[in-house]
């Protein structure tokens, strides 16, 4: 592709290389390392003047390298500044997992709106466009005065389920065997979309959080006739799983109501803290399907239930359509 430069941040180099291979473009020669005092050093070793630059960076942490989400945010801002000072024509940020997306409102007095602050930082640094996947709160798009493309993983994950889970069943059999479950009210719209595409029944859960304890859910309540759950495999779909507390509470409630086993379908497998241990210890979870919006190499070694869906061709298609002037509306379904 002419006039396109791909720059990989250090958060997800595997995804960057896949995108480059799909597009037939070499990744830009860019130094990205740290001084001994942990300050970040960026240097672009080739001309990007009048080029359309795409920076690929995701919101994650790498425990094996002691890199935090905040390290990658600062790295991204410095990369953007380097591109602007190198006279790039446009600077586009591909950030599949947008950090601080759960802090999208002032839910108590004297609290920040951290996702808005991050939007201000990215905009002030000079990006011309932001490409993300499955924002935890879609209204975050309104924090920006530049184009924000919020892509959805629904079609990718539905295809994966059809090919690897549902494919051997006819319509009547799959309705008898499976049910789509929303782990909370916020995931209801997503769950209904999955259910419509796969023609399955649905159940919705309500969670009661204890906000005095981080990542803690007191209990969950299932909104569904018990007869619809008994003996079935529940497909729990959510946009993210962090420590896994909500997920495990939901599964415990479903099992008490007669569900046989569970398949978890997630866009962002953050899987921090005790998450992997919780998933491995739960005998009722047969599969945990996630997109590679976040690196999963270490998690795959630690969790045999984990299966990863590739998003690189979707992001490559977005870049191609933006550069060629095509429509990307079909990618928002």
C-alpha cells in the first residue's frame, strides 16, 4: 500500500506483524526502548514525511516484563509526538483495547473521569483518528472531536462459535443444547445480538457489587425461567474479563439453576491477578474464547481452556478501506 507506514508499539508486536503481513507492508524501523531510569526512548529510523502513519498499540500489561498499562500510554504519547515532529501527514492510532474505559463517568464525588482524560491526552498529542474494538462504554467516542471507529468482534466470534462449537448441530439441537447468557445488564444488547445471529434463547443476569471492595461481586441473580437453563451449555458473552470475579459468580448462579457447563466468549481477555487460577479451578468452564486484542501467549501456556480468535485481518481491512476511501460501516455490526 502506497503512503502507509505501520509503527508497532511494544505492547503487542505479534499483532503488529500480522497486520503488516496482511497488508504486505514492512513495519517501520523504529527504536522503542527504555533508559536505565525507566524513561522511554523513541526514535524513527526512516522518513515518514507526508505519510499516513498507523501506530499499533493496545492497553495491556506484561507481568513478565513489569510493564504496566500506564507505561504503554506514555510510550504511545511519545510515539505520536515523534510522528508529528517528523511531519507525518496523518497519525492514526489503532488501540484495540482502550485503557481506562471503565472509568467513563463520575460515579461518586471527587472522582475523576479517567477515560476522558486519556482522550484529551491522545488528542493533544496529535492523533487524527482512533480505531478501537468493543469500547466498554461506547459513549467514550463522544470524548473525542476526531473520528473514532469502534469496531465490534461479534461477527468474528460468531463465526468461531459456528465453526468450532455449534457447527455439528442443526437449529433444533442447538436450541436444546445451548443458551446465550448476559452476565449483567450492561452486556444485554451484545448478548441479544449474538443470540439473533446464532438463533438461540437468552438469559440475563443482574449483579450486586460491593463497591467497598475492589473487583468484588456479592451475588448474581438470573432473570430467566429455570426450565430454559436445565441441562444446557451456557454461552456467556462479555466485552472483557479482568480478575474473573463477576464471571465466576455468574457461573456459580447458573450451575445452581441447572446449567450443565459454560463456554465464556470475551473480546478483551485482560485476565489479571487471580483470573487464570479462577478459570482453571472452575470445573464447569469448558472453554474460554477471547480475541487477541491483548497478547495471550503467556495465558495460553497457563490456561488449557483458553482459545484465541485472530483480529488482525479485521484491523488490516479497516486500514485498507480508510486508505482506499471505502466504507467501513459493515465492520460495525
